[in-house]
């Protein structure tokens, strides 16, 4: 065959005859809207979430034309912009041919504390009583207000102890915007400085306090990461300082663990104490910049922190732009530090494979210190007040204080600062006002949805780091949810597993498939114990991050300590005769992925 006889494949010929580039054409109206809203803002990849928020807030949703225009404006592939926008729950993407959502959205929290308080009846009442063309009613995960359950968000206005009548009234009165910063009573900069605030920062800048002195103080105080992991703070500083600069400091204010709201309380009451500790941490590692990642469910705190940062900049205490406040977009997984880093970089919040750890390769590929809000809050306070009283506060041989988010079947839900090592019985009686009227303690979650579940017979265990592992639990962020003899523990398990299934980032099969399969296995009155145990082991062994590893904890706790309770509620536990049967069942119902 000679070269002259070769014919060009039809597909190639078609490609060469195209009169325009592949992909979605740029819509002129959407392009003008993006340019109008973003103006001269920098087209930095790490600001993608911020710009998606600007568009979503302005329009109420995101069309594919918006995403195409934003991709063009930022010089990014549309696939990356689309992937990021569709990853986060708080962005509403409207595809071609779809009807845009109603102008107003009402979100009803369906996490455990709100479920106990009647959120399902609230959501049903709202869905049937409101005009769906005017108001969209959605389920939503924990909003960090478990002390006022049930909670509804009307637009961006949060209602505690919500009712159908209350939500309807808020809509009628136009209360759909977040409360302003002025609605919170907190010390402004002048008042805070008058009481010794920012003295630590001045001492560090002036050389009166060395980094080594500060690290020694927090070591002696026993200060640990208070977001859940409990890693010693001074050691984390040392790991990051050992890496060559430039370095970054990131504060995780994305508390999303169902039952947790302590960080919100600290930010509402003492934002400058928090900021001083955060700046001290940044100083300790000589950070190039300090990033604050705040969950989107706290819009009023966004305004508070912006005002506080502006005060610091105006007073010359920090350089303009040194503190970067970023807004999450509704993804529990971003509480995991590497997923948080991915989100800060403008990407879907999917955990990274480790090593390397973020202390070595974090934000923008540089060594990064990630601390929790409460952790850095205590740094400033311990320096000002001395660490000796803090250390002496513990009970049962423990040291320090713990901030307990207490909710569920107690008379006075709230955030309480209590001695480390306090027991559940003591916490409920001394701080929570006892059990709610007509309720008797049956069980409790010592560390939120992922911390496991314990029976009333173990309510005298000391609550602290390293005291609950032998019982299959951990304290985590100290989110204590109290359950009573009137609560259906099988329904509790389904609620928790549904949360984990919805919040899984989907990156790894053990978590993505395991949570879905486990929820299916819990759905009936007959629970296959062999299947549940095997699924739990796979998830704990092979999931990339703590979400998949901890998701089985409540189920395993029920199988261990609540067999009789389950039986009395109509759940029958069975065991497949061969382990292979469970594996086969999992594969059949998940398309062979498990």
C-alpha cells in the first residue's frame, strides 16, 4: 500500500473540520456578571471557594454558564471549577434544563441532638406548610447550635428551639439575614488591651518571652490539640519549626462534629483572646501568613472576626493581609487537617495520603501548623493567668480543664468548662442541671458522632484523653450527647451512620461503600452482626482518614454494650455461619466494590 492510498480516519477529519473549540462556549451575560462581582480581585486559585460564594450569594445558585465564566476569569479548566463547586453542600449548581431553586432556602438540622428534639416533625411541617415555589426546605447536618435544638436556618438567619410558627414568622418578617456582629457582646480591642490583652504578642515581639519559654509553658500545662486528636501542642510546634521555611499557620474553625459547639462559644465571647493565641502560634513557627478557616454555618462570626482583624490592622498590631479569613462551604470532612488544606487551596476537601504530613508539606506545599480554635485560645489565657491553676483543676488524677459541649436529654444544655476527668454523672448533675424531666440516663456519646457510645453503667468513667479507649470510645472534641430510656438506640445508630455516609468525601472505597452498606445493614429489624463487624474492621483498617475509621464506633458500641436494649426495641441480631457469606453479601449489594 502506497502513502497515496491511505485515508484519514473519519474522527480525525471531523475534528479538523470543527469551526470552534470544544467545550461549553462562554456566555456573555455570565461573563459580565463575573467581571462585575469580582472586579479587580486577584485571580488566585486558592480564592476559588471565596469567589464561588460571591456568585452563589448574589444569584442564589450557580449555573454552568457561571462556572464557565469563572473558569475563564481565573484561567482554570472548567472541570476543576465544576468539581469544586459540586463538592460542597452550600453551593447550589443548576444544570442545563433544571429549574432554579426557590429564592429562599430553609435548612433544618437533622443531626442527633436536633433529631432528639423533634427536627423531623419540624421539617415535615415546614415542607407541607410552605409554598415550594417560594421556599426550599432542606435537611442539613449539624449547625453547631446543639444547645438550642432543634435548629433551623432561614436564609442565613439561625433559629434555635425552632418551630413551624417561628420559622414562618421569620420568613414573613424578612428575618433571613445573619445577625450582625454588633448583636454579640464581646470585648473590642481597646477593652481587651486594657485588661492585658495582646501582652503575650508584645512580649514575643520584644524578646521578653522566647519561643522556647512559651513552648515549655504549654508543655507544663499539658495543652493538647482540642479539635479531637489530642496531640501535644508543643510537639506539633517543634515538628513544624524543624522544617525549612517558608511556613504557614492555619487555624481550624470548621467544627462540624455533631454535638460540638465549643469553638463557636469561644469565638462569640472572646474573639481577641483567640486571635492573640493564633498570632502567638504563627509567631512560634515564623509563619509567612495566618489562615483562619471558619465554617460557613457561622456567618455572624465571619463578621465578628473581620471586624477584629480590621481593628488589629488599624492599630498596627498585624500587617494588612497577614491574617487571611476564609469561609468553608458545608463539608464536615474539612475538619480533617489535610482536607482543610486542600479546601484552602481552592479544591474539593479530600484528605491527602500521608506521609508527607502537613507539618512537612501542607498549605501551598510548605510546612504548616494546623491548630484548633480552643487550643490557641488557651495559649493566650495561660500566659496571662499562669498555668498552675489550669493544671490543678483536674479530677481523678487528670490535669487541666475541658470544654464540654453538652446536649441531649439534660435540663440545661450548653458549653461548660469543667475539670478534666469529670464523669458523665458529675457533668450532668453539676453543670447540666440533671436529666431532663421524665428521662432516665440510658447511654451517652462522650465524643460526638465519632467517639462511640457508652451505657449508663459506665457513666462514672473519667472523661479525658486516653481514659476511654479501653471501652472502644474517645473524648475527641468533648461533644457529649446524653440519651435516655425514651430514645430508640437503633434509630440513633441510623442517624449517625446516615451522617457519615452523607459526609464521606467518596475518595476511598472502604469509607464510601462501607458507610452506605452499613446504613443498609442497619435499616431493618434484623442486623447481621457478622457483616457489621467485618465492614467495621475493613473501614477502620483501610479508610484514608478518621471519618471512615471512626464511623463504625457507635455501631460497635451498641453490639458490645446494648444487646439486650436492642432486643427489647425489636432488633434481632444474627450471625452468618461463614465469614465469606458476609463478604459475598457486601459485594452483591455494592456492585462488587466492597
